[in-house]
């Protein structure tokens, strides 16, 4: 049994994590796992002798909770998605260009609320069933991930097929998007195989390598497009309410929850991939439904993985749970309940903060040219990569940015960039990852 006073201190550290995430989320492209990596280094170097690890753990939980909810703001207003929000970009950007950016934030917040409620109720209630499911599918992870890879490739489809005067031109326009998607997938796969098998950066910072990749593929590429297109953001309307039907909340919330839970449950699957699969599985239609689903999907992916770690399942998915498992293993249900309380209170706090931050960022982008903000943001993320990984990281960053620009310029899906994680892990599951790496001269 945990003392009430100690429990309140734990909750306080979770709220501190949310506050820190609120500040960090204003830096476009900065992933919570990059920050967490530095937090672990500091903890192991100076604070590891502290007997009660729950204070640090609750701070990290608050950090993830805040990030999963608040990173919507730079995604919508500054066009700087990460691997989990790349799927939300187009509907939300459409809302922004219609002067309804704050409405997109509200819709995502609705989805986050649904996701938090379902997670807090369903995962603890059905933890034994989830544990059984985990044991059943564990021997089949290889072909499940392989099926996801094939689905991503086969579901790439032509866009703008009617453009072009001749039939040959129309055929080329249709196939150019598909080929660009496959090229993105291929190059991302090769890059992933290299960074998973070869240390290209200082050894003590190798755990941050994927940070440079994702910042380049998703944040820097978007910011470059924003700079060179020189678009202006129209006047935004700050509405206090949002028109949404109960059916849209239900379909979006359930669809996003399924996608986020699948991503939290299956190795190598990220929130963006989970959103793609859930959208097809639930036949989600409509922009509001789509945006709502992304709010719940994101929360289930990041925070759901934490809850699964503290349940009887004991899963280790994501940088947070893998890092915590180095020095801490949950042993009692009381720890689960205090984490759930931290998630519930931290989520409520973050949901209040997002409304304040959204209004503040809206005022900023109305006063400062969007191109100027994009240039500042690009300089910022580039400096982040340099401080994380030195000049070697900048090389990875530049290559990743080039790959991320392909789908943007040719209007194919940016989802193909996630092959940088999917393919190397899938190959390692199959037992041939080492042979392929050796064939590429990486050993």
C-alpha cells in the first residue's frame, strides 16, 4: 500500500513531466524519446542511488502523456509531424488553410479524451485476456509484421490520375506516385538496415540515431516545403465549441483506439501504421472522424505501451518502457494504480494546457510570417540534431530529409518512410537480417 502523501508527490512529478513536455512540444520535430534519452543519461549519472525510482518514473510518464496530447499543436500549426502524426497532416492542414486550425486541435483533443478513457478502463479490466492474446500471437509476430509491410506496399495507389492530355501522360502521372512511394520505401529500408547494424555516430549517443532520421524525414522535409512555397496562413477563427456528431466521436475514437492499441502491442509497428490499418479496418470516413481517430490513436500508442508495461503483461514496447526496465520492474498492483492515476490527472492537465497553447501559438503565427517561423524551426531542429549526434548525425539527417522530400514532391504517401523501422526489425525476426547486413558490408 502506498502512503497518501507519497502518492501525491508521485502525481506532482507526473504533472511536472506534463509541464516540461508543454515547453518541449513548442520545438517542432523534437521527439519525446530524444528528450527521454538525455533524461536517462542524467538519471544514471547523478540520481541512480535514489531508492524510490517511482519519482523519476512518474516524471517520465507525465512527459509521455503531455507529448502524446500536446504535440498536435506543432503538427497542425507548424507542419512538423513525427512518425505518429504524419498521418494526420493533410486533413488538419486543410483545416488550417480554411482558418479552422483551432477546430482541428479541438477535434484531436476529443479523440484524446476518448482514447484516455478507453485505455484507463479497458486495459486494466482485460489485462489477463490481453496477456493470453500476447502469448498466442508471440510465435506469429514475423508473419504479422510481414503482412503489414505487404499491406503498406499493396495499398499504395495512383493519385491525380486524370491529369495529362494523352493516355500515356495520364498513365505516367498515375504510376509516378506509386513508383515514388516504392522508391521511398526502398531507400528508407536501406537506411534502416544501415543504422540498425552500423554505428555511424558517437557510440555513447547511438540510441539517438533514429531521432535524426525522424526529424529529417518528417519535420525538416515539411519545413523546407513550407519555406519554399512561401504560403501565408489565413486569419484563424478561435471557436469555443466544435460541431461533431456522436457517431463521428464513436467511430473516430474506437478506430483510433484499435490502431493505437495494435501499434502498442506489436513490435515495429508505429502509431502512423496503426492509424492506416485501423482506418481501413473500420472504414473511417469524413475529415472530423479521421482527425478524432488520430487523437485517440496517438494516446493509445504512447501511453498505452506504458500501461501494458505495468500490467500482468509486462510488455516492453517503446523507449520509455525499455529504458525503465533497465533499473525497475513493476511488482505490485498498487504501482499500476498510481501510474493510472498519474495518467488520468496528467491527461486532464494536458487537455487544459492544449487549449491555452493553441490560442497562444495562433496569435504568434498571425503576427509572424509563416515562412519566418518555418526558417526558425528548421534552424532549431538542425541544431538539435547536431547537439544530439554531432556532425555524423547531420549526415544522417540530410539523407533522411532527402528521402522525406520524395513523397512530398511526388504526392505519394509519407507512410512509406516508416520502412526505416519496419523492414530491419522484420528481417531480424525472420533470421536473415544479419545475412543481408553482411551482404551490404556492414559487418
